[in-house]
C-alpha cells in the first residue's frame, strides 16, 4: 500500500477591514452564508486542506461570545448579532470539515481597535469594561501586554472558543506589540506602557523595559499552549511571526528587526517547543537578495529543536496585484517547490483568500490542477495526546445494477468516531488516489475504475490507524 500523502495546504481568510470575508459590512445573513460557502468551495478547488479564519480581529468576535462583542465587520455595528441567530464560526467549521479541510481559528491577541473601524465600541468591549487595560497608540487601540489581566482575558477568550467549537487549531499572526507608528511631527511613538512597567519594577522586577516586553509575550505564548491542550489535547497551536527573527540571521538577511521592534522572540517559541506549527511569513521572492526565501526557510528549519511543523507563509496576494511589481503565479508555485525540497518543512500557508477568489493569473487552476492536484492529508502531530485509532469496520456491497461498489464505514471496536476517513483507491494499473471524508460519514462509493481500496481512521492529530484493505475487482 502506498503511504498516505501528507502536506499542509492552508489559506488565511482575513475579516479585519473585510479584506477577504464578508465582502462588506452589513450584508444579510443569507448573503454572508453564500459568500462563505463560495469561499470554501474555491479553497477546495485550489487544493487546500486547511482554512485559517480570523475570528477575533480587534477585541471582538466573529462568533457568539459572552466575553466580547460581535464584530462590526459582520453586521456594520459592533455588538449587533447576525440575524436569525447565525454563528459564522460554527457554520465555517461544519462546512470546512464536510470538504475534508481543517478549520483553524485566528486570533489577534492584543489589538483592541483597528483604524478601519467606523462605529462606536460596544458596551461589552474591553476598552469600555476595563479601560485601564487599553492604550491609545497612534491610530490604534491596543491591549497592554504588560498587564496580567490582559493576558488572562486573552487566554480566557481563546480557551472559550476551544471548549465550545470543534476547531482544529488556534492561530496567531505577527501582531504582538504594535508596529511602530509616528506622531504628527513625524517622530516615532513609543508604546505607552510606563504605568504597567512601573508597577512591575515596584513589585521587584529587574528586567530592562525591552526584555520585560519580550517576556510578557513569551509568557502569553507559553501559557496559552498549555491552556489549549488542557482543554483539548488535539487542538494545534500555531504562530505566523514576521519572517525575519533578526537581521543577520542567516548572515545574508537584512530588514526589519521583529525581536527589537515587536518584542517577538519567535525563535525562542520554536526552539522551546511552545507551538505545534510555525509559519514564518516569508513574504519575499525566491531571488530577493536581502531576504531570500530558501535561505530564510532553511534557517528557521535549523531552529526547530522539537521537530514541530514548519509551514512557511507565502504572500500569495502579491500575484496580480495592482502595483508596479506584481508577482506571477509561477512565483508561488516555485515557492511551494522550494518548500517541498526543504527536509524540515511540510507545507505552506497562503495570504490571503482574496487572491484565490479573484483567481489572479489563473492561480486556482495552477495550484488545484498542478501543484496541489493530488490530495494530501495534513501532516500528523504525534506529540499531541490523542488515543490511537484502530482498524475500522468496513462492509462492502455492490449496487443492484452490478456497477459501483459501496461501503459502510464504522469505527473499530470500542473506538469513537475518527476526525477523518482517509480513503485510498487503486486501479488495475497501480495508480492510487486519496479522498478525505469527515469522520461523520457513514458510507463511501468507490469509483468504477477502483480495483482495491484502503480505508483508514484518522484522529484529530491527523495520525492514521491501520488500514482496512478491500479488493473490489480482480
């Protein structure tokens, strides 16, 4: 039997400022549902097996929450729920799983208000209920990472989602302390955390301010991973930091210093095993002299002491963009090939869905019919504490007309339903194809050319159990 093909193929779906979904604020529930279905269909057509949906753009919620208000990017007014009691996250999870795709919930840990916001803050927003925790910084409102209650609130928000929704992963992007903003006179503004830093010193703290800021973010990352796995051991935690840790690492690299500017010690998180997957944003072309994609990817792979998943992020929205230097789709397919050639990496995450919705430079067909033509399962996470799946119970029958074969699918003795069914079919010439079905499926119909089939139960950590092999034709 051939091994199950494995590769992470994900796409970000941004809700902040309605970048990807919904297309604009104030759509009806029916319109939002229709757009989300079309989006998931397009992701499936492009060969994706994971969607990373932004559910907390700025201290708000793209789901039903008792802790934070509904996002204005849905209904046009913060705190206003979609009509009919519709819950976009619950809907997205069901629809993604039905298509054989994972659904990861993407949270912004500290942002409290984005410049694109138009309406007032809702009464339940943290900036209203606990204004002492929120700072005005340039054009943003930002939760102060130096406040222990901010960390506690963020962890409570995320674990609430992990507990109530059947998500496959929790995701952070590159926003920790904010990117620097300038004042009216052009001077760089420092983040206004003097009060929280003074309290830290008064309590006996000894770290310099920059080190203290990094330690605040470190503490959130480390504690959140433990909290997620305490709720559900199989839910993956991933981070997509800025693609350069520090200039000079590796030696040829120049550019933005996220360690010094965002107080994000991303190398520490990877090297300490505090994440289940790591998605550095390698948003430069392969041939970029000061930020070469292959060299950065290799350097990050060398930092991966615990062997966690390395799935670099790609700036796929540069394809066909309205600028003087748009990319062609060939740049993205080449980056996928470079990733496949790096032994320490096992997939890619594409920013963002808009490029696929607009099918820029035939991007969907170039990936879905070429680079991602053969289906693949998300790579397994054996370090997650999930019971193994036994060989499934499979009963094969032939249709009354004597044509297609069908099979009923059931878990092995004493086992719960798996997360996925991996169904491989082989024809008489030895060619094999893969289908991924949700664990809720109870039946499968094999193609008329299938001579043999192998069915595996796959758990929530995407670890496959032993196959049940059936012969369909001689």
